[in-house]
């Protein structure tokens, strides 16, 4: 990735056209800030013509990135849209930035960041909020699976907050279609299922479901249940043996530093025991999750969720302003 794009000039203006149709009229786009810093850079893009905001994901034209770009483009254009999956807008050619030698994907803009940031900022103090978003995550993933696609890299960073604080599943550069027999990607450490890093994954749906368990646990506890460590060619999960061999002791250990000894409810532990089951063939299915006691407990209506999240977002902005040494209104 070139340094000029890694630190974009404020309000950089470029003419863009739809790369699939050179007859499309030119429109101005402004790229004013970087909003994502994962494997690939993501920028906030503004189109004055329509007063619309978008996210611009940038892939360098090296061999590995070309493969990721092709995979994400193929996947995200192959399934029907869903309210809990980030929307693909257009494939574009930024002529003003053509010297960067990169591919681009234009996506729906999620103005409230990702779930990793929310966990860091203690955003999920109410279990009803966690359960509400877990419902939305299940809805999005169930739709993705119904289209014959596994995400393979589910993690807090890839869950975004869109308009009205709705959860959006994003980043499909590691996704695979069920019809692909060979595992092409390895997911992300601490989120991926054991069979993924062991290289013997035969059930992509089960692998995605395991990652759901890691996400749910982390939203609740603000830490990973297991820590992935690699030494040479060997990778192991710390605490996973305890989880599988002495489950009661595992949960006792995890609650030891919590003020509330009932921090993890029995229904919560029962759900995660099924979702993070070591054997993929015995792991909970989405139907099992939806029928579990914890999942069927009350959730927030969308209006209630929005009010609570707006208050939370104001608190997060206030904390950020204090770190910058100025008042929120300045």
C-alpha cells in the first residue's frame, strides 16, 4: 500500500466512473479520512452530487491482495442483500488515484464504528443489549449460509454499527462458498475454530458457529475465553483443554475475577458450551442456538436499542474528547 493513501490528504477530490461501464457520467468523490486499519485500508468517501457517504475499501495489486479482492468481490455480489450484512454499492475506478495501482470496492458506510471498539469502551454492560445484537448477528449469518456462503473470519472487528445502530456483518475477503472443498483461508487467531488452524476443517458452517461463541463470550466478558499461541509449527489454545475436559472448573476460573459470582448465567454457559464444542459434528447448529434458553430470553425493540446506543455513543465521544484534551462541544 502506498504511503500517500495510508495518510490521505484532507478532502482529496477525484473523478470516478463505474469501472464496469465507461459510459457512466463522471462524478466527484471526496476521500477525507481513514476509517479502517485492518488488513486492508478503508476510507470514508463522500459524494456531493447525492450527499451520500460510503466506505471505500482498497486492495493493493500484489498477488495476495488481488486474490482477496477477487474473492470479496465475487462473494459480496453473489448473494441477496440483507439488513444485517454490509451492502455492496459499486465497483469503481478512481481515476484521480490510478497511480496507486490498487483495486477498490465501494460499500455502505457504517457511521458508528465496529464492535471491537464498543467492547473496549465497555459498551455492552447490559445482557439484553448483547442478546439483541446476537440475534441480529444470527439473522445475518443465517442469511449468508442460506446463500451457500461461509464467512470464515467472523470477529468483533468485522461487525459494524450502521444507521439506527443496526449490526452489519462485513469483510468477505476470506469468505468461501460451500461448494469449495478446499479451505483457502485461516481466519483470525483467537476467533477461529480449532479445526481451522489445524487445517482439517470439513464443515464451514460449524466453523462460523464456533466464532459466534467467541464473539458472544468476548462481548460479555471483555476478554477471550481462550488464547491462541503458536510455537514453531504448533498452535494451541490455552484454557481450551480445561473447557473440554473440566468444564465446571473452566467456568469457575473465568468467574474468579468477577465481582458477581453469577456473572455467567447457567443458560449463557449452556449455550456457549454447545457453540464452542470441540467436535464440529456435535457443535450447536443455528437452530440449536435459536432454541436455547438464553437466546429465547427478552431482547430490546429497535426503538429501545437505538435510545440506549445513542446514549452510549455520546459517552464514547465524551471519553474520546477527554483523551484529546478538549471538551465535547469544542
